């Protein structure tokens, strides 16, 4: 088995986490849990981006010193991820001493390697984006995302020779050595590289809440440059404890399309400049709106991930977001859709199937027995598992869930066809066969949904009495059809998805 290093963006702590941030962490959580399930050694890194003007301004607005402010906000992000049962292995903050130290070392290497030069920057900067803007990116003179005019900067800065890496990155993407997905986003990045990247400023003159440049005390590091370094400072890139060699290159780095350019162009160039390998894959998912509108504090449509997981359970929130929007595309979410999916797919879908099957087979020692029509199930289950792996590799979570639900529907149809409640009265041996097929299918469903909905998956498997014995087993054994055998005693089912109280 291999290692799997996965990262999410580190989120700005200028406000509370919202469901948009949660989306990326949920996806990373599912992939991490899947890789743990197949026996990989996993490191899932997430955390908070805490420097820069935007954060300093937010702290001032709240009447707090920046450090105190980021301490509080970073803790709020952790609480939100706890409420969603996110299984990250490491939490990085850019105010961590280790990060600051390594960032300085990285900057020194860029400087010593001749990749930086000092020049005058004259142009526009949007504090909301913490990014340099061109006139052509503005709409009516305003940043289209923040609806504010960018500030005009004219200052001496250190520049990074990004242009020198332009063609190399382009050919690595074209050859597939450096994977940028999905395809549409890859094409956008290639088009940008085709037009050619300019060198970029990597320092600022009057931003105090930032890491000072080790070779120029009048300047601090531009927040994005420093933030990108988190992916390797977390694993002690220049240290000798073996952490870096163990984990790098990252297997996949996930983010939304808004910040793909930083991850697919600037980040690889920075790595190449200090002779480090590139991540294997960067994947940009889409952006979603809520009730058709951009997530915005002014509109007031911000969904707090803690509220939703309290109301619907973290499992249901994870299921909903990944089932509702094809990963990679844009989409819309709404509470109405959340309720619909909770009802149709969860409570009346897998939840109902589970309680029906357990109600039909509990209260007695159950003799498992497989019949001739088991082959239909076996074929379907094998097909689903084989799609499952390729869908996980492609981060096609919605397809993977739809794939699992084929088995749920198949079981529902099988119950209607075979009417086990009648068989119980007049054909006991057939009754045991029919229920064995259903219970064995539920065992597969339990494992299949486990990375997506760990609590539900565990609950199904516990109630079937197999979780504790199977969880240490290799997945290839667990995936075999017909593993449930002998006499089993089942409990009365606990509802998996109880009715939501408003
Ligand atoms: N701090 C930078 C990232 C530095 S990474 C080295 C940043 N932070 S952010 O707080 O603005 O987070 C942006 C990310 O949040 C997006 O890339 C995406 O992962 C997630 N999302 C925020 N809103 C979202 C939606 N409405 N829809 C989907 N993802 C969303 O950029």
C-alpha cells in the first residue's frame, strides 16, 4: 500500500467558515477516508491563512490585535470541521513558528538562487482577493467578486521570475506529468500559459501583519506566496526528519476554480525554483451559489456548516453537497434541495431499506443461505466496486454515490418482487435466501458509503454485527460477495436518518 498526501486551501480567517469552505474539506475528507480504507498511509492537511492586509483590517474592525483575532477565528474553523466530522491529520496555521521559519528559508532560497529581483510595481491590488489585478479583470472599475475599487499601488517590490518557468510548466501539463483537472480548467490554465505569464511581485512595502523578508527588512512577504508554502512547511521541507521525503509530492491538492491559477502556475514555479518536485495533481472544483445567489454576508444567505450539521447530521450534509453538485462543475444549493434529498435518498432511501430488512430478519437467530439468484447481486456488487475505484480516482463523487444507490434501488425492487413477509409464512428456506441477499447487500452498502458517511456506514455495519471484525481486514476481502455466513443474530434497527425537527 502506498502513501496519500492530500491538501485543501488554507482559509482566510477574516470571517466565520461557511458552507463553501466546508465543501472542499468534505471532498478531501471523503478521499482521505477512502484511501485509509484501501490501506494507504494518509496525511490530510488543512488549516488557516492568517496574514495579510485583509485579516489585519478585519481584526481592527473587531477591535482586536491581529494575533488574538486569528486565534479566535482559527479555532472557529476547527470547531466547524469537528462538527462536520472532518478527519484531517494536521492543522496548519501560517502564524505557526515552524511555518514562519520555513517560509523565510524558502524565500532565502529563491533569493539566493537568483529568482528574485527588485523593481517598481505600479498597478492595482484588491485587498478582498489579496491579489494584483489588471484593468481587464475589472467590471466598471470594480473587482467583480468584491464590488470594490482596487487600490492603486506604486512601490518598490521584490519580483519573482515567474516568466522563466512558463514554458516548462506548460509542457509538464501537456505531457501529463503534472496533472491539472478537470479538463476545462486545464485548458484555461494552458491558455494562460500560451499567452505567457509576467513576473509577479512577491513582497509588499506597508503590510505589517506578514512575514518579513529575511533579506530586506523593509518588505514583507506577499500573503499568497507565503500561504502556498504551507503545503511543504507542514511537512518540514528543509528538515532532516524524513517527513518531507515520506509525503511529498502531494498526491492531490484540491481547491476551487477561484484560486487554481495560484496552484497550477505560481506554486509549481516556486517549487521548480527551489528544485522540488511538483504535486502529482491539482484539482479545481466549481463554485456554488445558494438559492441562485453568490454566498454573501450582505445578501445574508451564508449557511453555517455547524447549523446544518446539527440539524441534519454531518453525514447528511456531506452526502447532500457531494451528491447535489458534480464535483468540478458549478452548482446551486438550497435548504429545499437539502430537505428533498434527505427525505428521498437518505430517510426513505437507504434508511428505509435498512430498517425494513432488519425488521424482517431480526428477533431471531438468522440462518444465512445463498440462492441461485445471488449471482445477479454478485454481478452488480462487483460492477459497483470496480466503478467505485475509478470514480474515486477521478474525484467523481456524485457518480460514485449514484453508483452505490443502484444497489439500494436493486434491493428495493427485490423486496417488492419477493415479498419476504409472505415467504416468512409459507416458504421458510426461500425467506432465508432472500434476506441473506439483502443483508449481504447492506453489508456492501455499509462499506461503500463509509468514506462518505462514516457514522452511517459504521452504524449499518455495527448493527449487522460485522464492523469490528471487518474493519482491520483488507478491502479486497470485504468486497467479496457472500462473506456474510453462518448464523447471525441481529438487533432491531436504530433509524439511520430520523425525521428532521424544524
Ligand atoms: N487563503 C486563500 C487560499 C490559500 S491556499 C494556499 C483563500 N482562502 S479563502 O478563504 O478565500 O478560501 C477559498 C476556497 O474556499 C475556495 O478555493 C474553495 O475551496 C472554498 N470556497 C469558498 N466559497 C466557495 C463556494 N461558494 N463554492 C465552492 N467553494 C468555495 O483563497
